C-alpha cells in the first residue's frame, strides 16, 4: 500500500494517492484554474463541478 506523507492515509493505487494529496493543498492554490473567475483547484473534477455554477 501507499501512504500519504501528510496524513498517513493508505491507498492501493498510486493515482488514488495522487488525487488524495491534492486535498492537502492550501486553499486557493492548485494546478486547475477556472477560466471565468480564476479560482484554483487541486482536482480537475472539482474544477468541472465549480464551472457548472457559472
């Protein structure tokens, strides 16, 4: 298993660990940016949900 270095939560798959680690990013940071309001997100699916609110 793969453990999160921040909180210790374990994952069987590397991509699940990577997705989880994005939840530990500071608020307002992340690689996924809304083109309408410039808000940043750590996960692309959360950005997609956000964009639907515009």
